[in-house]
C-alpha cells in the first residue's frame, strides 16, 4: 500500500468513526417570569443583547405567559434539546419579535432580533428577555423562538401588560 492509499484509508476510518449529530425535538419544560444571574460577560456582535450562555437560570417565579411591564422583569422559557449525542453543542438561532423599541443611545428602532448561540443536546437550557432599561419595556405581544437549521423548533408567545 502506498502513502496515498494509506492516507485515504485512514481518512475513511476517521470519517466513519465520527459521530453525527441528530436533533429530533426541542421539549418545552416551563415558561414565565424567572430569576436569573449573569455568570460572566461575553462580547457579542450586538451590544443590545447578552449572550444567553452567560445567563444562568435560578428559578421560575411565575408560570404564565402574562408578563408585567416593569423594570427588572425577566421572562422566557426552559427547554431540553432531544437528540444525539448527548453533551454535543449545536448552533441555534434565537429570535424575538415585539412591539417597536427605540434605543436612545443610538436612535435605532427595531421590532425584532435574531442571533446565533450554542446550546447543548440533552441539557435543560434557558432562553428569555429581561427589561434592564426603561426603553426596553413595551406592552404588547412578545414572541420568543428558537430555530435549528432554519426550522422553527420552539416558540412561545408572551403578553406584556402594564400592571
């Protein structure tokens, strides 16, 4: 066997031995107002949003899709990614639609956002939004969605109201 044939044979063995990722479902566990803590701070492409891997879920405060429009309120959902191999990271797209918001720091208005993040198969994870600044608070319908390979895997609608 020459070097080229040996290289091809080794490459074939390596490719065959690699595990393939298979995702079958995203299972909703709970949703509502939550308490989280910021574990660390990563740099993101969008300064308006925090990397969700930095946010650690602490506890569910109220299981409801009716969310009070108050500074400091956090809401979202916990879910599990069902698939193989367990422990493998996958890239997902996190998306949100909401009433029109205007960032007073840069004057930009927007009613949706979308960014990529990495979550772990087989682990319970959290995705949500928090009203950290007054300008982020807007009553109305807020929809949080998770996409995997451009397919919507999970979506939850929240109704933000003035208490």
